[in-house]
């Protein structure tokens, strides 16, 4: 697996600041929350994975380049 560039990590951080509400579109993991589950972004790690506190209690990160989320709202 190739890690994203520093510029890409920064772009993801700018797109998903802490507090942003998101909805899961796709996650290829047997323990994934159901599609449509919403959560709140906690942050973005150094691999550009989005750290989400899912409303159903799950703590799985959204893996850059693999999983898909969409913004429900910004944190303002």
C-alpha cells in the first residue's frame, strides 16, 4: 500500500475538520457499520484516514482510498 502525500493528508484534514458530520457510503470490512450510519469526525491521522465516532458506537476509521463517506454537515 502506498501512503498518501503530505499534501493529500492536509487536503483531507481541511475537508473533514473535527466536528464534521458524515455518513458512511461504503466500507469493506466485516465489522463496518451499516451503510447510511452517521458519525462525527474526530480527526484525520497521518495516513489520511478519517477518525469517526459513529453514532452506533463503532470506532472503525475511514481508510483513505478504500472507504467512502459523504459530508452531512460542517462543524459550524
